């Protein structure tokens, strides 16, 4: 689908957004000063003027193109445009869900990824993270670190608490074993001493 058709498809939704309409009117007025307005340029200008960032996806390391990078989703109402340091711009999409299920940036696992969004719920971000985060890596969601355990992403704080609990249990078991061994040694020493006394007495 060419760019005119893509923007034409979402234009009815955009025209339902007051901020976009105001920005589009201003863009057309400004473009008219230089001749016949290019409507596609005016639409893109208006979109850029009032779009909000709804998702920032960033990664470090070897994927997608052997370097760190970022992808952004900007939206006016439900209409989204996807831009990236590593992938070509894609969209516009009629919804965030369509963008996440279609844009190339969100179809590839990343090394040590992060997701920042004030618009998506924690459940939605975790669902996306499970698709993007390699199992040997951690992912940061709105600044909080998550790691893999049993095929699920859980807060790193919980993982660290479990590790600490396991270490404490191991230490307690080691202490109990040591006490048991020391007790057995003391009993052996007492028994050996009694035997020596018996031999001396006889």
C-alpha cells in the first residue's frame, strides 16, 4: 500500500481528533503561502505537531543490527506511526495493537531490552516483553527490572529475594550439618576416653 493510501485509510479517524484538525488547518494555510498545498505533507505535518509518544522500545547489544537502538510509537488518538533508529518508518496504523503486531521492530527478540510507556498497562507491556526479551536477558519496564523464572517474567527484586532465601537455607543446613558432625565427634571422643580408662583400670 502506497503512502497516500495508508494515510487516506486513517484520515477519517484523524479528523475525529480536534487537535489534529486544528494543526491540519494551520499546515494547509502555511503551505498555501508557497503554492498549491501538498495534502500528504500537510497531513504528516499536522500529525507530527500533535502526536504523543505512546511507547519507547530500546535495546542493547547484538540485535537487530549489532548495536544499540530504539523504536518509538507516536499516536494521535488511536492512529500510530512507528519510527526507529534501525528500521524504516512504518505506518500509519489504525491502532497500537496493529502496530505491535505488524511493525518489524516488534517482531525481533532483543538483547537487554527496555519498554517505557504511560499508555500501555503493565499486563500489555509484560506480554510484549515476553515476545521481545531473550530468555538469558533481563528487561526493564518503565524502569523496573524483570527476569525470567519458570518461563515467566517476574520482578528482579523477587528473584533476588528468592536467591537470598535459598542462600540462607543453605547456610542453615550447612550449620546444622556442622553441629551434627561436631556432636558426633564429641561423642566419639568421650567413648574413646571411656575405653582408655577401662583399659587402664584393668
